[in-house]
């Protein structure tokens, strides 16, 4: 049990990912779709001047893009959905944690807010990294003797 307590009290900085895929607010959904496919990720963080302004998930993208894109039934109208801009569909008020938050605090926020990732930001909203539920599980498994 002691190992779990020590792990839970570690800072998110110990396991957060610092190499984060980011986009700007005017990026097209077509480009974001390619980023999801290329990097096998589920979220892109939206930044402006290095500060976090939003988040876009693969589920947000699926809801915004026509399901006929890439099929035989595709029309110009379907393709036009890929021209939408990130700011049109992103979450404008992402749930975040600070770099000093503990892993337990981050896990509790994820559960309470129903989110699968948390951007880690400085006091002035500068993006420092991201922590996902998978990061928490991997960190826990690596920590337990």
C-alpha cells in the first residue's frame, strides 16, 4: 500500500508527456485529421502564442466531419466539412492542472470531469505538457514493485 501512496503523491511532472501535438485556432479539420492518423493520438491542444486556448478530441472531429468523407457517397458538401476551422469545434475552456498537481489530484479531476486527458499548464496558461489516463496507468504499473 505504501507504494501506491508514494505514487499518488508524485507530481504530474514525473509522468506527463512534454512533446505535445499542438495546432492553432485557424487550422483546418483536414490537417487535424491527418495529425490524428499520423501520430496515433486522441487529442490535439490548441495554442495561441504558447498559451493553451482549447482542446480538440478525435471524438469532436468525428462529430464535425461528414461520415461520407472518403466513401463512394462523398459529395463536395461532405468534403467541405474538412475545411472547418479548429476554433469552430474545439472545447474553449479545457480542464487543466498545474505542474505541481499530484497524480492523485489529476486522477480525481479526470474522473470528476469525465475527461481522458489533462493539459498541464503554468500559472499564466503556458502549455507545459499533457497527462492522460494511459499515462497514469503506465506510471502506476512502473511504480508498483
